C-alpha cells in the first residue's frame, strides 16, 4: 500500500486520503498560513500528517477540527503549537467523550487482533481545540486568501463545521457528507440533519462549489451532495410524520423509513437518535 499523498484538487487546495476509514484530510494554503482540516486519529498519525503538510508548505499551520469524533481530532497533539479551531460544542463533546471513544476503539482493535495499533491510541494525548467558534460564518485569514468555517445547525453531531474555500469553489463537508457508505447516525440529529445541510447548500460560499470533500470517501460534486441532502431530508420528514402519529419504538420508525436507500443498520441508528433527540427538537421548533 503506497503512502498517502496530498493531491491538489484546486489551486493551493489539497486532499490527503487515508486507508484508515477512507478518511480525508484537507489543506488550504495561503500566502502566510495553511489551514489543515482535521488531524487524523492518533498522535503518531497526526505527526505523519504534520510532516506531510511541511513537505507542501513551510508556512505556519492553522488547524480546524470539523467535529469531535476521534478519527478527526485525536491527532491534535501533533499540532499543539498551532491555533486549533472548532465549534464550541466540539470542545465540550471531546472533553466529555474522549475517554469513552478511546476505550471503544482500543477494545475493537484488541478484538480484531491489532494490539500494536491499539497501543498508539493509548499513547495518544487528547488535546482540546481552543479557538472556539459559535457563529454561522467564521473567516480564517490565510494571507492572500480566506477560508470560512460554516456552522449550519445540528446534523451529524451538534457541532459540525464545514470549511469553504470559495475562491476555488471547494467545500470540505466533514462527516455531514459521506461517500461509499451511509452517513453515520450514532451521535446525529436525524430530524435536523437534512434541513441543516439544505441551509448550508444555500450559502453563497457553498452553492457554487465544484469539488465537495466528504469526511470519508471520494471527492464528489454538488449533485451528489444535493442527492444525499434529499435522502436525509426525506428521512427527517418520514421520522417526524411517524413520531407525530404516535410511533414511539425503533422497529416502528424503521418500518416507516424503508425505501430511502439507506441500510437497515443506519435506519435503526437514526430511529434511536430520533427518539433520543425528539424533545430537544420540539424545543427547537418552538423557538423558531
Ligand atoms: Zn464523525
């Protein structure tokens, strides 16, 4: 297996695809700073990434964590001298869940007989992001160009950031979009994900994108993103309708959401999360 390499998908804008989980890391290089989008899943992998970035550019590295799942931010220790941006909810979530996430991964790696890789997770120091943003749009000045951190609402988590480089029509969607597998629902807000994505797709920094980078899988076009947004919006609509008619169990909700093209396991996770998050969703509706 050849080592991962940064591929330039637009001027000064790169994607590095990794064998672990088909993870994509983004890089946006300006005249003064370079923005690294996500940090991989361990300190060792983060260090490999930081070295790969230095081969592209000697400039100061600035980092954003798209969200607090381990595969996107457990490499932060390798970037501890950098400004690390994230949504305020990501820092809270990472503080609360990091040790649980670590133990889940370590347990899985031992179960699948990969003790050496498990040890690299145990050797990883979790470093929290500390440039915390809450606004819908946060510019990150890179010198001759600006990248934008966009927050559209709750979706894959309650704190996903999307990163836009509108000067080259590239958008990094984090796990709001997934190619090659279903969107991951475990921590999601399935009643809101589709509408959140719709809001983001209407944003002027997003609606002209020619390259859309998912958190995992192949780089896709806007039509792919719109299709996935349509599926997620249909899922939200079906779940809301079922909940409104009194369906209140996982099997019942799964039965109502078949036919959207999502795997049964995905529908089950979505149903569980719809039931867990429905009251907070009602609150959101009432506030609007
Ligand atoms: Zn994720």
